[in-house]
C-alpha cells in the first residue's frame, strides 16, 4: 500500500474502518484480491513478481498492511521482498506484537517499510526506518490514523485530508463508497506544502495526490474494509487502469471465526 487511512475503535458499531490505495507501476503483474487457493483462509491481493501481498485479512480476523518508506538516502532494494512480511503474520499464529518483535530482529533485510498488524484484540505499528532508539513495536490506541510513505501520522497533505474525511464519516452512514472517498482525491498538493521525496519536483507533486494517475505509475487499487461489532468483516477492492478508470471490483463479506 501507499496510503492507509483508518479509524480504530472510534465508532460505536465498527471497531475498524479502513480505506487504502495501492500505488504501483502499471507494468508490474498483480492478481486482484481473492481467497487464495492454497491458503483458503486468506483474503488478499498478490504481487505476481515477488509472491507477497500488500494487504490482507483472514477468516480468523488477522489483518496486515504494509507501505514502503520512501527515503532518498536508502534507495537500494532489500535482500528480501517486503511483501512477505504481511504474509508472515497472516499465515502464522503469533500475536501482533510478538510477530513484530521477531521481524524487528531481521528488519535490515528489507528496504524501508511501515507495517500494521492486528487481530481481534489489538492493532500494532512498526517501521524499520525509525531511529534505532525509537524502533520498537507500538500498540495503537483508539484514534484516527494515516499512513503513507513516511512514518505513521506524518502530516502530508494527503494524510491530513484523509483523516479529516474519516472523522466526518464517523458521524454518518458507513459504506464502501463513502470509505473509498476518504482516499479518492486526485488534487495535487500546493508546492509550499510538499514534503520532498528526493525525486524531481514534478514527480514529488504528482505523488502528493491521494489517488495518483500517470501513464506508467499510479493507484492500481483502492481497498475498503470494515469490521463490525457482530464479528462481520466486509471487504471491497476496486482496480483501476492507467487513466484512473475502474476495471473491476472484488467484494467479500464473512463472519470472523472465533
């Protein structure tokens, strides 16, 4: 993922409300979200180049999402694919915090990342790009959060906009369309509000939008997810082409097994 906006334990009915965009090169082969044939408990998209995923949930309610950390000082690829990190948790049995502590011991094998892991009891965050003395798994309390290609809640314009829209949604009707609107803004940030990413000034501005449209790189999918107090998970992934037009959707709803 490249943008995740979520409300955790802030709505009386929905413990988790989330909207996320996956930005990627359009040429990179990808399979849309589905329950995996060889792992029928797992609902996730699949990177067909490296085999991992960027976001997924299991029938037991284990949830994971990862974003790249964009750092001009760290441009070399990691020894291992970041997409395997969500799978380590989703297909395992460790509690979120325990899994992150295990990952922290080998986090130098991966390029910069932000990782969210959760289950029915807790939601955690970890980044291998924080200063070493701050690099420990963090359990999240109730709140509205935003995550992109910097640390959690870094006030990029796309994060500020997304969190404001999510807060507004908390007071009204919840649905996939409304959740999707929290990450749908195609407007570019004002140049004075940009956080330089070590790219060209033009590319920095193109990547400042929530929903990115360019011929070669852009928002490939928007995923919306909620968990309700009755233990129901509802998921929708919409896929898009290089012009920003929707090309398909996958919707799944299921009861979380206890």
